């Protein structure tokens, strides 16, 4: 089953309109993810688990998302996760 990024963005607009801003943000992230191959999404998901990646590895994923897939919202999310993991000591040590 597939959904188009346009449909997800329209649903995000509706969610914003009824004050469900966090849900709208989730839909926008999902719209970006439709451009990324499923196997790569799963790899990124695993890389985001605690102690699985170093900070440079997470930042490289963020750059890939932004530059290769034009997924700026998701890239920002991964960068934020890298910072949180660093503060909470959840990064893999090299």
C-alpha cells in the first residue's frame, strides 16, 4: 500500500487547520520519507537507536537526507537526535 507525498502534505494542512500541529509535522516528515528507498529508511531507523551510531555518522545521515533526498525536516530531526544523544551519552563510542 502506498500514499503520495502530495496526499500526506494535504493531510498535514488539514491537521494544522484543526490545531493538530504535531500530527501535521509527522505527516510532513512522512511525505519526505516517500522519496527514500524502504531499505535505506530501515537502515536509518536502526542507526538512530541508542548506542548504534557515532555523532559523525548521524550527522552524515542528516546531510544525506538533506542533499540526496531533499528531506530537510528529517535531516533536522536526525541532527537534533545527534545532539540529544550526545547530551544523554547515548552515542556509540568509536
